[in-house]
C-alpha cells in the first residue's frame, strides 16, 4: 500500500499572510536572523493499489488539495 506525501504552498509572489504572522511571532520571541517564512499544508495519503498512481495523485491535488491558481504542490510516493 503506497503512501503519498503531498506539500502544498503558495506560488512565489502570492501574499502569504500566515507566513508573515509566523515571521513576526518568531521575531517577537527573540529568534533573530529569520529572513522569511512561507506557510503551507502537508498531507499523507495511503492508497490502495499502484495502478495509475501518478495520475491519481495529480487528480487529487489539482481537483481538491491545491488551488492551482495560487498554489503549487509537490509529492513523493513512499
């Protein structure tokens, strides 16, 4: 049974309000030297079978997990 690890992040140039808030929070807590923070989402999905695995994962990402207008995704099959 394959497991797919999917990471979804905003595309470069898209305002990342959660990332900015995290960045400010880290600075407020004394963590100097943090230049930038980008926030995202992480999913682990266990699938039955291996047939058309790449196609199935892309369909899930593009159809539900990521808004491909403003987000990009990558995945690893383990």
